[in-house]
C-alpha cells in the first residue's frame, strides 16, 4: 500500500499578511506579474529585505500564489501568478 503525501505549506508569520494580500490584489487586477522587492516595499510597510525573505517562503508553496525568483539585476525580480484566484467582477 502506498501512502499519499500532500505538499506541506510553509507557515508565514502574521507580518507577511500585507505582502500576500498585496500580491493577490495585483495578480487579480493585472494577471501574472514580474515585480521587484523594492517596488513592493514602496507600496507596503515592509522592507525589501523582509519582502525577499517572505517571497522565498511563498516560493515554497505557502499560499495559492505561484512565486518564482526570475532574475537578479539590481535586486531580485519575482514572477508571481496563480490559476486559483478569480478575477474581480
């Protein structure tokens, strides 16, 4: 008998909640996005270093968002997408 395993999600601290909500909103409104940590930091009350740390956790599947480090030129560019979010009406 083979045991089924489900991917475990990494728990995010409460402090990461504004980042997750920001990303969900952007993806709902704009679709898949490429974004830098410093751009997010200018929008919400987190440092770009904190955002980078939280994005690495999101990259491991902490939410329904799909996050991938895409490139590094003057800071990491993140690719954020999801198939599970429904667009606003």
